[in-house]
C-alpha cells in the first residue's frame, strides 16, 4: 500500500495521529509539503503576502529540520509548489497511491482546500483526515461541535471540564520508505518560491538583538528544546502567572507559540509537561493553571472557527452585533503599521513586530484596541497585518482575538483598552518604550 501524506501544520514526529495511523501494510510513504499560492499570496485586505518574511524564514527552518528527522527514519519529504488539489492528485495517479493522509484544519479556507482535494482525488483514493492540532480531541467532546457554546466560560466549565486530555503519542521509530524510483524535489529557498509563484522578492528577515524570542530557530528539535528548557531546566511554569504581562526578554512568557502555530510542537506535549511540573512541584501553581487556561483558549478559538465558518472572519459579530463605526483611511493605517501614531507605547509594539515578527500578548491587545477604538479603522486590516507579520500566526487565534477586541466575537461588552493607563501599568519606567524607540 502506498500512502501520500499531505504535510500542513503538523510538522513534527511526536504526537502525530496521522503517522500513528499508518497501516501495517504500508509499503511506501510519500510525505509532501505544498507551498500553496493561497497561503503565500496576497491577502484580500492589504494585498500583502499572507506569509511574510519572518514566518517564511521560520517555516523553511522548520521544514529543513523535519526533513532531517524523516531521513533518519528511512523516509524523506517531497516539496512542491502549487495548489494541493492539483499537486496531490497528480502524484497519487503517478505513484498509484491508495490513500492520502492529512491533518484536518478548522478554519474556512483550509477546510475548503480539503474539500477541493477530496473532489479532485475522486472516490478511488480517499482523503483520511486526522486531528493533530487541538488539545482536546473533538471525538472526546460531550457535545457535537455545532453546539459549541458562544461563551468561553461555558466551554471551559461545561465542555472542557468533562474531557480528559489524551497523552501525546510517541514518535515513530521507523517510517515506510519513499516509493521506489521516486526522487523527491528539494526544499526551495525563499527566492525560488517567490520566482515560482510570481511574487515580488521579499527581503529576508534580519535578526534583531532586542527580540523577545529565544534564538533557537524553527523546527521540532528547537520546539522541544524550548519546552524542556522552560518547563524542566528553569522551572519557569511556576512563575508564569507573575511574568506573563511583561514586555522584555525571552523568559517572561513561554514563547511556545511559533512552534505551536506550524505544528512542530503539540499542545498535548505542552499539557503533559505541565502535568509533569505539577507532579514534581506539588500543588498546582497559578502559573500552571494560567498556562492550561491559555491552551484551552487556543482550542476554543479553533473549534469556534469550525462551528461558525465564514462568520468567524466577517465584519459583523457572531451575535449579530455591529462593530463601532470605522473610517477607513490608508494613511492612518499605514502610520499605525509603521509605528508612527505618536503614541509611544503603541508605536514601540508595532516597531517590535516589524523588526522581529513577535509582540507580547499585552502589546497585541493594546495595539489592536488602539487601531479599532482610537483610530477607528477596520479591524480586519489589523488582522491581515498581523497575519503578514507574525512569526506565530495561527488563523483561528489571530482572527479570534481581533474579533474579540473589535466587539464582534462572542462577547458583547465594550472591549476598548485605556492604552495610556496600560502603558503606565505595564511599562512604568518606560524601559520597553526606550528599547523600541528607534
């Protein structure tokens, strides 16, 4: 049996349901990563590449690391440029594949890509979808996803509290070989991708010594190393609740999000590390509880995106509430994006984002509130800018958080932040502002 494995945001060996489900009779496996023109091309709001230079560099590092892992297990990765619904059926016909495996996504465009692939493959070659991205397995929920509460509190106490997190699956010790005689295409460079897709060349991300991200690079090796260092070597889980709203340095928050976003680190692996921390250090700490809560928020946004479909991304609210009136102005937006609003706290955060592809959660909430409630711009422009810039962009979390700040998510309360008060509270000595003043 020959299986094609469509690699998506599941770029790891550990806790991988798709790899664990390979039948014993699998004689050949072809893992394929498609550089999709949709995810690399321009967005609908700003016309910018949806995968900007920071995230593209991190993705290429991740794929290079994964390629080494696969080679060590007797396999490899084939890299292709083009729509998956065209690339994968052609490969399946060429190799006589009996099935295509893939991790299922939960946001609209990604689900549409799965449906398009299913149609293109036809009934003879089934697309088998696996859950590798969530913390809570959807099959374990006490309710169907279409009945997911439009309230995080209800989800937390009425749904998540009734589910046990599955232990992470072990990494495979061996993989089936590549199909006989098939020579996989190599990993392209950023310039080669731009040329193949007809996109303008993007200047590579230049490292900035002020970044809050650990200097580990992309990939499963780095993600697991960060998890071990944070949770085991330095025992930082215990102090997480005390430091999570800080703004400078790599240790104030976990920084797991870049690896979580492309699936080179699994949420269940992090949950297991929190369990191990609790077991070693006794009573559950506030830091451990807060980390669990944030992993649940991540799951909630993902499941909510699946339940609500295109409504998750639209201007209006999930409860039909209207956003505050917007006065779209390209010059106003451009000044916000470039860190030229005149508000030092907002501008510093925007400069950090542009320079490093990262911004603290506290910063993200404040700059989003400022764009929406002070500058009166369309929140979707901000979400698209973050999609372009963030190294840890995750569609459900990014758009879900922007929708929340805009007052168009599940909460109908006024979500405007008092940005000057926030700056005084979280940067009282203006260390952060001085760091990013240039």
